[in-house]
């Protein structure tokens, strides 16, 4: 009886683990197109050298670019427009882009992508 209870418990745990792992990975949004838009704006020295974290912010997407694990360039995309949330983001883009509206800055982008 103990063997059956143990076997059933192991099967249940494995089933739950598999379900939770699959549902978590399926529910994560894919931001490849937004990251590609930012990559296309970057000066050649930085293309492919940043890693990105993305999350929602004020009806748009907050995107932080990292070099060697350090947050550097903060971007925000809303209504198909890419904005710079700090001077580094502006400096890393080939063509000047607009700055974010007041209230969205490096710190607010960092906060949402790191939480």
C-alpha cells in the first residue's frame, strides 16, 4: 500500500511540475520584434552587444538594454514609436529618437523590468 501511495504521489508531483513548466513558458510574451526594432536603431558598435529585459509600463513596453549585466539604455515603445528614456539610449541610436514623456525615465523602466 505504501508503494502505491508513493508511486501515485511521485506521478502527481511530476505531472504538476510538467504542467506548471509548460504553462509558464507558454504564457510569457514574445518581444522579439520589439527588441529587433531597437537593435535596428542602434549604432553599429552596439548591435548584438546588448541583452534586453522587457515589461509593461504605462500602456507601452519598457525595454532595458544591458551590457555585461549592467543596465545602460532605457527605451519605451508605445503606439509603434520607440522612445529613449535616458541619454544613453539616445546616444546609442543612429538617428535621434524622441525622449519619453515626463514620468517615464531610466528608473521607472528599470523598476518594472527588474520586478
